[in-house]
């Protein structure tokens, strides 16, 4: 750390009180949105009955068509998980096309809520007596840019906070402004930008402490770093630099010629 970076500028959670319990924000689980891809697997004590409700890698067409008890249904899928089961894409109405049952509206549900909802539909419809429904997100990610390791990072869990996200990116650079972290979020067609300060424990109560799918985190570099960039950029715009470089090259060339004579 250089002398110009004071502790106050780079330390996290400076006002935290050690060994003092505080009320924690309730965990926020990521909820299903249009465009999400989901792995939905139905299990049962009767695997043959349950298999009707699973998209598999054998169904390589644009859709899966099934027929059970005279009921025909089509379930769309365009990708597959590691176990060979198909992935459902939530459409712009928040629905998926589920085998046999048809369209199910699951937007706004957590994974667990979606699982319980589908389980109830299977039992109430007398399709499966003892279903176990596993719902997993397949395409969760967030993007981080600015004064850190900029990239788009996949999320394997449906609960992730901003501290975990920054850790995934290898932490902030020493030149990053800890009090100027912006989370850009799009919900219901509206984009909001929220500023957070990593130097204070207030971050734990921020509405963006828990991230959502497709969030963008922007880390602002400090003035010194941006100033250095401006200086370097302006130097190359200075014609005298090119003139000086040309003079140096000519001088070296002349010296080489004179030495070889």
C-alpha cells in the first residue's frame, strides 16, 4: 500500500462493533424471472411414472411431446443440464410449458416455492402420488466492471450477497473507491442504480446487499488512477513527444552509420 492510500479509504466495515449482536437482514433468495433457464426434475417411487414429467437428452427436437392417459402435451427446451435433463426457459409471460400439465406460471417464485407448486399440481391432478420435485437455476450470473477483475460470473446458488460477489472477482483493487460501488438492477422493465459504501456496516441493510440475476456492479476508480490515465493519454497527444522520439531515432541511426564506416 502506498502512503497516499489512508486506512479510511481502503478498510471495509469500519464502524462494525465486535462481539455485539445486531439484527440481520432476512435472507433474500433469487426469484424466477422471464428469461431464466430452469432444471426441473421429478422423482418418485415409480420412476416410470415420474419420467413422463422429465425432459431428457433423448428429446433433442425443439420440444418434447408426451402422451399420458390420453393427454398430449408439449414442453419446450433448448439446452440440457449435466445429467442430460432438459432446461425450461421461462417465457415473457412468466410461464413454462410443463409436460402433460401444460403452462405453469412460476415467475416470482423462489426455487423452493416453484418446487412446492409443481409438486402440488402433480398430486392434485393425480399424476404422481409421491413426487419429489427439484428446481435449479441454470443461467444465473452477475457482471462486475470497473476497478476490479471485470467479468461476468456465474452463480451456482440462489442466494449471493455483494461481499461474496466482490470476493469472486478477487476483491477490489487498492485504487478502487470503496464508497462508490454502484449496483445497476433491472426489474419489471425499470432500471435502478443504487450506491453502496463498503466502508460501513450499513451495507448489510442495503436493498442490493443480496444480488439478483443479471445485476451489474460498477466499481469506481479513485481520482489518482483516473488522473494517471488522463496524463498518459495527453502525453501521446503532445506532438513534441513524437518530434523528440524522431530526433532520438535519427541520432541513433546516424551513430550506427558512422561506426560502421
